[in-house]
C-alpha cells in the first residue's frame, strides 16, 4: 500500500483513491487462492483512510474480497460488536467525532469476555477524518488519552443498569 501510494504521488502528483488502493491489494490476495502451491493470506484487515472524497472504511478478507463499510468489526468475538453496530447504525449519521468514538468503544466492550472490563490499558482509539478540530488524516489515541471516552462508556453502562432497576 505504501509503495502504491508513493508511486501515485510521484507519477500523478496526487494521492491514490483509497478504494483503488484497497482493491489492488485484494486482487493480489485473491490470485493466491487460484494457484496451486500458494497459500492464501490468513489475516483480515480493516483499512481506514481519507482521500479527496472523504473518510472511508474498508473490510479486507483473506480471500481477497474487499468492501466499503459504514461500521465493521472483525476478529475473534466480533459478532457481539457487529450486532451492536448494526442496531445503532442509523444513529451514526447525526453523530460527531466524540459520539462515534463512544459508540466504537461500546461495540468493543460488547466483544470482551464477561470477566473483562474496558480500560485505558486494553484499548486504543484510531480516528480518521478531515478538517475537524485540526485532525487531518489518521490520529491514534492511547493510554490516558482515551480515559475520557472509556469513562463515558462506563458511566453509560451504570446509567442503563439504574434504569433497569427503576423500571
């Protein structure tokens, strides 16, 4: 991906569209499924990025299939996170960055084992965006930087429990 991005920048003077970049990587992975003796890739990816048309999220599967997603979770125990994202998908359109991060962490929390808690030690937040509060491209928040969001998710859970008891 890095090589193709640099090549596009040098040849055409602009960034390669993210969809074309992900598609070419998918095509390369897919050829491994067609030839005897070649092993298919054994890992799926979520590829997030920004191009001239805005931010995008793509799911890359080991078979080479790629598709653009509005929200997605992959990996072990991801089904509960996907269920959360599907249930709340319509609300995402009107959300700002902070609310979307909280939704992402709630989905992550759904995928944790029952005896595990969401903490600043076991999560990081990656944000892709353009022109919002000085954010251009990709920013990774880690450690104490995610504390405010983790606290909001924990407060939200307590609020839900107290509502259930009051009913």
